[in-house]
C-alpha cells in the first residue's frame, strides 16, 4: 500500500504472454483474440451439448438421481472444473489470491447472471419446486459465511479448511436423503404453502416422464429418482431418454456427430465448428451411441477436462483483450472474467432450461457455487495439513465485508424473485435477475474503483 491505496496484481500476470505484442494488438491483432473468444464459446456449447450433458443423463439414471440432485452434484462439479483448477493454481503455483478472487468475484454472476440467461434465452416456461432451491440457497449461504469468516483474519488454518470439507459432506448427506426430506417438508408445510404444492402439480403435468402415463387420468409425476429427463422435449422424447427405460427395445443408434444439419444457419455453424467437432470425437467416447454407453464416466471426466482447458483459453484471451482495450482490472474481474470462468455453468444451465428442467438448471446455478467453496477447501486443506504444516496460508482479505453483503443479498434476492414470480423460470424472472445483476455489478465496480467507500486500488508497478 502507498498512501492508503491498495495494490493489486495485473490479471495477465496469471497467464502466459500473448502471441502479439501490445502494439500489434492495438493495430488490429485484437480481432484475432475476439475470434478465438467466440470460437471458445462455441466449443464449450458443443462439449456440453454432445458429451457432458448426455453422460450426466446416464449417470443420473444409473444412480437414480432426481433432476435437482443431479444438477447440484455431478453437473455442478463438472461445470465448475475450471474453478477447481484455478483454486489449485492459486494455492500451489501462483501463491496468490487468484482462487479466492475468482470464486468469490464470480459468485454474483453465477446466481443472478446465469438465472437471467436461463429466463431470457429459454422459450419454455420451467416450473420450480420450493425445496431444492431453498436447500441449495441455505447450503450456499452457510458455506459462503464459513469462507468469509475464516479469511477475515487473512490466515487459513488446516482445521478451517477442513470445516469446508465437512460442510460439503453434510450437504451431500442431505442430498442422499433428499426425497424423504422433501416429502416430509411438503407434508408438514403444504397447508401454509399451497402455492408451492400447486407449482409442483403444474410441473408434473407439463413435464411427464416416460412410462408414467396413467390411462385413467392426466399425466402425473410421482416423487421419484428414476429419471433426470434432460433430453425430453415437450411433445417428442429423445431417443436417449426413451432408451434408458428400455435399452433392449431400441436398436437404432444415435446420429453421428458428422451428420450435417438441415437448417442453413446450423450448417454454417457446423462447418465452422468442424475442427473442434473432429477433435472432440477423437478424444471423447460418445456415450449416446450404444457401443460407448458403458463408458459414460470416462465421457464425463474427459468432457470436464476439456471444459476446463477451453475455459482457461477463453479467460486468457478475455484478459488480454480487456487490457488492450484499456478496461480497468477491477472492472474486468467483476464482468468479463467472472462471466468467462462461468461459461460452462451458463451453457449447461441454459441448455437444460430450454428442455423445461427448471429444477436442474437452478440447482446447477446454486449448487455450483456450493461446489466452488469446496474448490477452495480442498487445496487449502492439502497445503496446510500435508505440505506446509508449519503455518497458515496468507490471503488478502480486504474488501470482504462488501463481498459478504453482496453474496448474502444476491441469495436472498434470487429466492425472493422466484417466489414472487410464482416459482417459474420465464422471461419476466430473467429480466428481474438481469436488472439486479446490473445493479450489483455497478455498485461493485464503483466500490472497487474507490468512487464509493474507501477502497482505492491501483495495478502493482503502475
């Protein structure tokens, strides 16, 4: 610090040097970076749609997971792989606060920004259940409070990091008994929470499961873990979801990824994405095809690794592009970098929201934040308990008071917005979340720039 001004490291210091000099970027090389950024967005969507979500579907079926539990566990873990890699880099490689700042800095975007994307970019109105959202919001509030409490003194001890692992273990334990807890709470509070019960009934009517048609009555959906239903359309069930209920009844295989789409616009995107389609086809087993069906866990792990690698390149390009355009470090961290590290969560949540699976989308949004807190606990615990046992980890805790208030408020706002919107994801909720996200972002930027509060910053060395 100099004269009360906080010194922060440049974001580009965490990445390799770019392939253009600063002057070459200003002379037009920045266009190449934007092309790479757009191509990385396309690559992430292909990985999620063709490999990550299909593997999640089969995992959910084999383990008997419901939509929300699958979204809060495997989907959250896979789409949050970049944050886990970032946390390990921050703890063992850069020895800086990149893990803390990335995870806490993108938390508001994960909650409000992705919720806005799900509402605005989905043409299907998805119904939500009360219990999954309440469960995940409560778990995230507890885990966020624990992280903020332990880094308030700028030191992380082994027992503090172990408490994060314990909290996540309790969260997984609750998910194991999710159906029983859900049934008990609905039975206990249904007289005073009729809107929740009504929303669940409407969701059951709009999103029926294969093989659950009652011939004497309307379509019903009992509380069950027999299907996560990612790939079900409103009128036409996909081959994969049907085949999960009768693998011997369907002999047709899934269409090849090299089959050219019929629509003109999709053909253009297909041709442009052919290099990444070929690379993914050669490195990831397509578990949608009968030959690779039993390799779904390999598909899940490799696709999560690809998501991490693509996101790293994406954030690298965004960082250099932001510096070239003269965007302040604090502004870029709260906007471009926060959105960049959360691209897998955004793509995965929007894809399942378009299928009408609102509970899975929301559980991924909040559940990925809970997993992000675990991402901090794992490297911290390994380093303090096994590698550097002589002392605690030092972190920079300045500005955490505002961060804590923002996180808690964003959780409360998203829960209240969903309740006031009738427990459904639609364009109205998307607009509300977008407005709230813009408000939080503007206030955060003003705070980081020192315009409000007493927190002036500058880039170290400048």
